[in-house]
C-alpha cells in the first residue's frame, strides 16, 4: 500500500542513532563518555549546571555573610530549572547572584519575573544593560552632587536677588514722585535696567535647578549600533527597553524688509519643530540588573 508509514524497530533505532549523533555535536562528548541514554545525558548536563550555580551562590553568601533564608518552591524550582540551561560561566554568575539575593532576608526580592526574564537574555544583551545602568548611576551621582551644592547657595542668592528687585521697585516709585526732568528719566531708566538684570538672574537661577532635576530624572539612552535590531526587539519585548521620541522646537529669526528701498528690516520669530528617536532602558531593567549583581542594593 502506497504511503504506508514504516514503524519497524530498525527504522526507530536508526532514527534514534541519528538523533543521538546530532545531540552529541550539540552538547559535546559527555553523551558518549557517560554511556547514558539521550534523556539521561541532558538531565546530567543540566544537573551539572545547577550544581555550578549553587556552588557560586553559596560562595557569594559566605563571602557577604548572608544567612540563606528559605524561599518558596514555586519560585525556587522554576529558577533552578531555567538556570540549568545556562552553560556560559558569566551568565551562571548572574544566576548565582540572583539566587543569593533572593535568599537574603534583608533584600527580600522574591520576584517571579526576574528568573523568567534572565532566562531569555543573552550575555551581550545583559552586558549592555549593565553598562547603561552603570553609566546612568555615574550621571545621577554627579548631577545630584551638583544640585546639592547648588541648593546650599540657592536660598541666599535668591534672597539677595529678591531684595535687589524690591529695592529697585522702591527707588523707582520714589523717583516717580519727583518733578519731571531729564535726570529723573535717566535714573528711572537705570533702575529699570538694574531690575531687569536681577529678574533675569533670578529666573536663570530657578531654571538651573529645574534643568539639573530634569537631567537627573531623564532615562538612559541605549547607544546606537551596539546591539542588532532583533536584540533591541528582544529587550523591548521583555519590558527592559522602550522606544522614545523626543520632540523639541527651535526658534529661528527671520528678517523681513519693511520697504524694498529701505535698509531697515523688521524681525519675526519662526519655530522649527524636530524630533529625535532612541531606545532607553526601563526601571524594570535597572531592578533586574541590580537583582543579578553582588554589589548593588535593590
């Protein structure tokens, strides 16, 4: 009968041999050395990875004086199951750090989403997030120090400028009570100029504080060209990165002649609207990297 499926033992054994031979190429010589069946070989390989990660986590706990606290099997089992597929030593260290932080009662970061996300990240993706967050922390620390120093002098400078503005207002009011004359107009003009200068300084002072606060709060941009498009898409899918379009406007001065035969011109302001596209890291990415690190607190 045409199209009959061959399910003889010879065919099955041949298929199994082909599968075992191919699997051996994927996981190395351990299959033949152990002399185990395919399923048992994979189990042994995953078990060895689990042992390596547990040893690393134990070392971290001992080095940092962490007394491991029992955690839910609902969290531990999926974590160890996913971690067992990781054979890269660097990524195994991230799993070990995550586990040590989860069993640390002082941190208490028993979050089910972290193992899920970590299991879907490559080393380059993790390394990029780590570098971005380190850069963000340097920026935030530097700008926070600037803001702190600025705030120390802000109150005194603000009071000085406010008093100067009030004094100018009072003196202008006094001058307006005097008889009209050239000297009166000159004095009022000078006081008005002095008042405008103090007002601009006061506004600039307040803008400086707002600008520092804005720069501290702005998200960290992922550098272009470091990751490929599918890697950026993976980070976005996992909620570790997001697309950001920033729109800004720039004033442009346009000179319009008043008369074709007149050299004088009037000036009007036009506005050019532009935008920049980028990908930035999210708060979830920062929490994940800190949870998988020995040195940062969550």
